[in-house]
């Protein structure tokens, strides 16, 4: 099966050939015919499966066939600026011969150029929820004649708290329309949203249960204050092409990026405090090879689509197994192989086990033989400060615990979760305490 099977009009076929597309991906094979028929679609697929073209091509076909111009006929809602920009770029490339006009709308940039472009007329808008609501409130955009709605990466819109905005946007859309919803996971909140948005949808599910077989996984037990040292050691001793490093906080992403640059590594970072121009420069530089290493938070990394990522390193373990799959999905794409390294502390054992249940296998635990795991945490390091020790009964062996502050930054867990993980630590083989309280990973392979 090739793209000729879909009988796209010549102008769209020209865009497909110019983009170098040859064989449709599984989600494209299943979704495109349903969308072309005008059906609502619930698509379950990870980043990197080709889902953007799966909805962009049918939208272009429908708008090309109608010949109507000068008003918004398709709205694509995305959770982040980077993803909105990436989708818009795909529309422009695939629709380059159609005459269909598209634009992206997001915050963090001057609204006036957006207003001016809207006034000239566009047929497709790719928007982040907040800035779209600004335009709707100012009446600088009308969705009264909208025909197609796409909600992309709905699970991340929920994670980022956009659901109230989505519902406000929905109130201003025509009831008679075609709706498409794409998500990598299907928690109950997304199911509820799907029932509100979609009418008798066709459900298409493509490989969301586990990362690709082309990805190998490893965990590296380490004390929180030694993570950066370990990261530098791994980067120095590993042959890599491009490396994507994930942290839990934007402060940490910025700090690690700066430390890597100081060590002479070709690195940059993206996080929410950067201007849109600087974020785009970092992502473009990572994509074209200007930067070999990119440090990012989950939210800032949405929309990063780089086919040659050889390694994903979880400096901080993600909060859910689904988030782990999202991160790992950025390596091992197509015919490439990839490696996923995850740094884990005592407090992360519960999440490691949850991820292993999703993978259906234990993750190999690794150590670096010449790495000193016994370096104590600096006394002036508030992030990884050691707690004051309490006296322990004479007949009880001390069990090392990190401070509450460190546990909170390392795992993001609640006190209840911390208690459960503390219990899990006693039987875990990931790590073990050493006399004197210093951390040491289990050296069994």
C-alpha cells in the first residue's frame, strides 16, 4: 500500500512526493480513509508514528476539493508552542501546491502580527488554547464556519491543565463538524472528553502499550547529589549521536545545560522561562546537529521530532509509566536503534517497578566501575542536603534516607507515596545503604 491508494488530488500528491513520503505508517493507513469519509476519529498513538500527516493530509484534501477560501475551516489545538509550530510546518510543506493558508497561534510572542495575518484570511489554524481564547475574546478570529476540529496530544493538554480552556473553546464551535482526537494514553479524563467531543467515533490504536522494540533500557542507581557527575561520566564513555536529557523541573534543566556547556560539551537546554525565539533556536539547533545534547522538561520537549536521537537519558525518573513511554518514544524510531538510561534513587523504586510492569520485563541495572558512588553530599547544597540523623536503637541497623527536600525534588511524591516507597526499599535490589549512610548501588548485573 502506498499513498496513491488514497487518491489524493494532484496538488497534495505533489506535496507528499516533495516531503519524501513513500509508504504510509500504520496510523496513516487506518486513519486517513476514516477521516476522508467524514467520520470522527479517536486516534491512540505515540509521538513519532506519523499521526500528524494522518490528519493533515485529509484536511488538505477536503479543503482543496471544496475550493472555499478566506475563512477558518479547520482548527488544530495543540498543548505547546513547539508542537503547534511543527504541525503548521507540516501543513505548509504538504500543502505547498494547494494555495491553502495556515498559521500557528500561541502565546509568548506579540499578538499583533497574528491579528494582522488573521485579518488577511487563513483556512487552517494551529493553536495553543490560551492564545486562541485571547483571539476569540478580542473577536480577531471567527470559528463560526469551522468544519474540522483536531485535538492533538489530548493527554498532555490534560496534564497541563488546559481542559477548562478546551471546554470554553468548544462552546464557540459549530455543533455540526468533524472532530478528531489524538492521544498517546487513555486515562478516564480523556475518555470523558472523547464522549463530549466525538460523535460515534472510529477508534484507531497504534502501539501505545510499550516503547518500540528498537529501544534498549537500563537503570543507573545513584544518590541524588551524584546525578550530574554520573551524567558526565556516561556522556564521556558512551558513543552517542544526539542525546535528549529529561529533567523534572525547568530550573534543573537550565542548570544541567549550563554545566554541560562548561565541561565543553555541545549542549543546550529548553524550559518554560525561555523566549519563543530562544526555544526555537535550541530545538532547530538540536534538529540540525548544531547541538548534540538537549536538556528539557517534559512540557518544553513537546513537539520535538528528531529522527536521529540515539539516547534518551532520564536524569529524573518520570512521574508515570505513560510519561516514560512518551520520553522513550523519541529514540529508536523507524529503522534506528536507541538506548534509554534512567537515573534512579531509593525513592524511585516504586516507579521503576510500575514501568517494568508496562514493559513486561525487568530493566537491567547498571553501574560504572570507575565511578565513585561514595562521595558525600556537599553540606551547603540545599537541594541534596543530608538530614540530621536521629538516634537509632542499639539493636537496629541504621537505614539511610534522603532528606524530605531531596525526596521531593527527586521523586515528586507525596508523603503517602514516600512511605510506600520507603517500605519497598527494604526489599528492593536496586540499591542498598552502606555503613555511614552513604549511597551505593547494587553491583549485581
